[in-house]
């Protein structure tokens, strides 16, 4: 039967009906009933379109299928050799990794370079799948000779390329384990006629079936080559070409063009996924439009779905020694506990409180539930998956959760023999299992269910072929994303690929060019690109230039690019003013030294902390930071001095310090390994601290108390209570007393703090907490820097008693103004602003320049 060329005209619903009528006439000319013919389409997205076109004609309908849907309809798939590639990456990566590790030296390679080994596994799987696809197009009787030719072409070599050739040979021998392919049932099919529809670049299996068929064949050619495709497209109205400045402009322009086409009823609109990052941005913009139905056929990584995140959160929480953050992630993702219970557990952990009986029981039940995922040592993958299935339970109605279960094959009843053999023989430790699950979820693609009659369809260029769209919007038409050079195959050359019937780089480029030429046949086409990408200039796509050369050669319109005209709205800047709220109610009855310091640092910070009662959530991770070090250091020195008593020799003091350091770490629950860097620094300081302590002993000073809670009662001068905790109080000669505050910060900053005594709030507060001292009994105060190369370093506050008096009077005056309604302005100055937890609340970074000139460096 003669071939039918369907190149002319615009691709729309009428073109498909015309196609169906021509098929009918061709079958009638061959005296073949349509009911006895089989139409083979290149991909499944064309099935509903072609079936609808035939149905519109009425009468007997041909069978419209792809090679895979027809093979599935002809019966169950043939039994496969368990060790052979299954075509499923999740299964085949496990088998390929085992095959490579079994080779001499490869196990050491996997340990030495795990990332490189994983790349090799992926390359072997990709090569095996390509070989399986190519051999499926060979008649069964010719496959032995085809495999022999593959072995000869991929024989081992020495020198450059040796590793790649060995991997290719592994792929050949692995794929050759089983000559049976899922589509082999097609060779026995005997329709009255085949109608073969060539897609982009043709289909080797369809061509081979047609060549060996004993029935008439109607060969429907979409396009002979790219050159003829561009020549035919040149006779149609030209697409619009828009150029944008950058990524965001291109995304906005593409979204605007899609919405305009929808508004003009030119639906469905095709959004071509040349640039996935850009298309995701456009998709996010379109989702904001009420009532707009968008179907993304490209999907996204399954690992980014909530269902996959839940699985990974549970696996991380089940790890021995998992920190509180990991457990909170798991509890919040899993929803096994009521949200109120999870919130109560988090609140207790963040505040350092012990869980009450009810919360402890709920928390213990969750740990017991995840215990099967914490098994030490190696065990079969089957056992790991059964444990995970038990923990997860039945998949929810969420399609993503169902796909997660299917990807990981959590239902043993759905497993085939090959999978059962793999999971029985593959043994993994816990870390290996978690890594495998992560890789499996990352390799899978989640495609959400299609809405009924979508307004917008997102699909790759190759899948847009011959589909009747009302309009096409194609962003990413630049030289980096459309028509760019194709990287050669990792394991063989183009010459070897051509010899074996595998796709070469030239064929891939031609396939893309043919698909783009076909795209230009839509009724309405907009091509967009941007001028630069991350600072790198971008030119137009060579395929767009090729299409425009074809138009100029044909003497048809070839309009130049136009700047994309984005909708702009002029908005007058209205930056927030520097806030100065009033106190929200009566003054508190008590202030801590920390609260007073906040008032002196920034009144707005005081408003946020004390007036609004806001607190920054504590971190729950297991990392030991500088704050933990400070807490530990205070605990060490307190324990040391409580047990010291009378002065003693240096060796005894050093031993006591080391013992106190060990005990304090255990009491605070700090991991010794994570504390090690700070412990090493402390061990270096300890001898100098003992020397400093002995000098104080000689000067007549004795440790009296540590971590002392003191409170100053309200009186006429300051009508509220003032409280605080003093790190250390020493008694000295003549009844003198010394207030010492341990610091792990820079001595330079501490010296700057006491250089202006009235600006040093902390030591002045401590002196005020002591109350009135008898005449002649001096009060001394100092910061003792313990985290410096020369530590300990004394930074003395001069005449702290007088400063305390002035501090009380100043604080009382400030509180009277606040009570009278004075504002509490955000200062926005200095280092305090840089590290302030309330910076987002006061919106410091959004003030006008006039309000924040002084904070430019903050």
C-alpha cells in the first residue's frame, strides 16, 4: 500500500479528521475492513486524539494502539530471567551494583570512590536499557547474531577508554541474559493491515514489524526530515518571537502569553518544557489563577513530594542517636500523633523540661514503632522493606503516597520473580538502605492525575508531536536549551551506536529539529528566550535561526524578535517608618538583668522580649555550639569551686578541674566527641586559670558562692523588683567583695563595654543586687575572659558601686517615661542590631533611608 504524507497544513482537530478519512480510503483501496486493521502510534498521548478522529467518522473502527499498549493487550508479559535487566531502574540499579562489585577490584572501587561507582552503575543500567530497546526491534531469529556483533564491536581494549569499554561489555552480557522482550508478542500478531505512524525519527520496532509483516502496510510519515519540515512550516503564518532580559522576565512573559491564549479560547495551550526550572516558575504563577486547569505531563521528582518526605523523615528519625530535630521532623510529617501532642513535646524539649507521663508514653510508643528500622548490621533488602511497610501502613488516598509505595514495592503481592530474587539476595546495612530509598525516590517521577479538559498542558518537545493544541508557548528558545550540542554516549561511540541500531548524537539532533519543525505547525506559536543567564549572554537557538532562514528562502514573512512587553504597575515606595510602640500594659513587677540590658541596647528589643513576651525558639540539634560551651564552662567552674575549699597545690587543682569537666559534660548531656574542640581549648586554659587562682589566693581572695540568684526589692527609687544571677562572688581583704562574670567573648569588646562605665549594664546590675554595703567594705566587679589566648583576662569595672547608684536612678527615670506613654523606638544601630532576634519584627531592613542612615553597616 502507498505511503501517506501528512505534512501539509496546520495541526488541529480538523487535520486529525482529515487524517482519519485518508486512512479509511487507503484501507478501502486495499479491500481491508477498518475493524481488522491495527494503527500503531509513536506514543500514548496521541491515542485519545486518533481514536476520537476515527470515532467522528462513525462505522467500524480500527484498533489504535502503541507497540506497548498492544503488547499488553495481547496477554501477560513473558517470564523473564531474574538476573536479566527488568527495565525498571529501581531494580536494575541493585542488580548492576552487585554485578560490578563481583568483578575483581570493584568492591574496593566502591569503597574508595562511592560517587564514581554510582555513576558507573547508572551508566551500565542506561546502556543495558538501550541495548534491550534496540534488540527488541530485531526479529527473534536474528537476535543471536545481533548479540555476537555487539560483543565484537564492544570487545575489551587497553589504554584510554578501557574502563568505559569494560562497563559497556558488562552491560552487553547482562542484557543478553534474556532474549525475550515484552513486545515479542507483536511478532505473532496477524492483523489484516498495519497502519504505521512514524514519530520523530521513526521507531525501529515498528519499521521492523512492517518489514516482516505478511499483511498490507500503510506507512504514515509525519515528516521525512528536518529540512522538509522547516520548508513546509515556512508556508504557514510566522510565530511571534519575544526576547526578555532575564529569567524572571521570561517566566512572566510566558505566563502572560499562556493566560492571553486561554482568554482568547485558544485552548488547550501547550507550554513546552525546554527549560524545566523556568517552566516550574511559570507553573507556579499559573497556579495562582482561580479556575485555571493545568496538567503537567513532565511531572517532578517523587522525592520532592510530601509523601516521600514523610518516608525519609521516619528513616532519619529511626537512626541510632537521632537528634531531637530529626524526631520532630518525623512526628510532624507522620501525623501518627495529634498535633497538640507533638506541639507539647516540642515545647518541653525546647524549654528543657522533662516530658510528663502522658507525653513520655506517646513518645516512647513512637520510638518503639520505628524500632524495626533501627536494626544494626546488614539484613536482606526484603526485611528492610517489610519493616518500612509496617511502619507506614496502608498508603493513603494521596496519589503521591501510592506511587511511593509502588516505587519501593512495599506490597509483596505485586512483586515479580526478578524483584523477589533481588530483594532476597541484596543485603544492606541501615545506612545503605536509607541511601537506596533516597536514590529510588529521587529517580522516580511523580505525575499528578490529569484534570478534566485542562486549559494548559506542560510537556516536553518530543511529546508535543502532532497533537492538536490551540496555541503553543515555547520559552527557552536560546542556544543553550534548544538545538545545543548533544553529549556523546558515555560507553560507546556514535559509530558503534549506528552499527547496532542505537540512537546516535546526529539522530538525536535530527529528532529535536524535526520535533521543533512540527511545533511550528500549530495555529498560534510564541517563541521566547532571554538575553542572559546568570550573567552569561545567550543567543537565539540555532533551530529558530534555521526556521527563519527557511522562511526567507521561501519568500514568506520572517519578522524579527520583539522585546516582551510585560504589564507594569507603578507603585510609590512606602517603606515602613522606624517603629516606636508604646508599652502594651502595666509595667512588669520584676525585671531581670537580661531584660534591663535589652532596654539599654534597644528599646524595641525590650518591647519585643518583655512587653510582648516573645522568645526565639532554641535549637534542638546535637551540635555543640559556643552557647553550649559557655554553659558547660560555668558548670565546670561552679563544681570545681564548690569542692575546692582551702587553697591547694597546682597539681591537685588541675586534676580537680579535669574531673569537674568530665562530670559537667555528663550532667548537661553533651556529647563528648562533639565537645572535644572546646574541651581541648579548656585544657589549654586550665593551667593558666590555676595560676591566676593561686595569685588571688595570695592576695587574700576566697571564692564564696557561684550562680547566685539575687533580687533587689522594690522601693521609692525603683518601684519594681530587680533580679539576676551572679556567676561568682569572692570575699576579699577588709570585708571587700568581688563580683565576677565569666565570659567566653572577646576581651576587646568587654574592654569597650567598661570604658564608659554608665554603658555597662550587667556588672552595674549585679552591684545593685548586693544592696547597700557597710562603710569601708568595697565592691569590686570584673569580667573574666576565659576564651582568649592569654586567658584568663581581667576586665575591671571601675567604681562599680557608684555606677550602680547612677544605673538605678537612670533605670527608674526610663521606666517612668515608659509608664507615661513614651515610645520604645527601634535604634537600628551597631552590632546589637546585626544579631537581634527581633530584626524581622521591627522590619529594620525595610526602613526608608532617612530612618536608618546610622544603621547602614548594621
